């Protein structure tokens, strides 16, 4: 199993020295929404456009996008298998 998406986002944000409030402002979302993304990943229902803005704001290098996207897809596959 891969690392959860929200965990990767939080680690990248902290590595950049950004608070949740700072990053949320850059993204044009509430701090509560960013908190949900970090805590619940896909359960926060972040749009593809928001995910793209998030990765750009965190300056995630394009070769790393796949790791983040895999972290989004794998939990969904597990949820569907459990249903």
C-alpha cells in the first residue's frame, strides 16, 4: 500500500515551511478544507484542478506527481473492493 495522499501533502507543506493557513490562502481555499485534505485525502473531495494547484504551490516536481496520484487512486480501489 502507498503512503496516504494527505500525509504526502502535509509533509511537503511542512518541508516548505508553510502553515496550513498560508497554503490555504495561496490555493484560495479555507484552512478547514486544507485540513480535511491533509487528514482525509480523497475523502475531502478535492477537485483535479485543486490537486494540480496544490502540487504546483508545494513545488512538487513533475516526476513526483505519479506518487501523489497513486496515493489518491489506491484508497479508492480499496474502498470499492470492500463494498
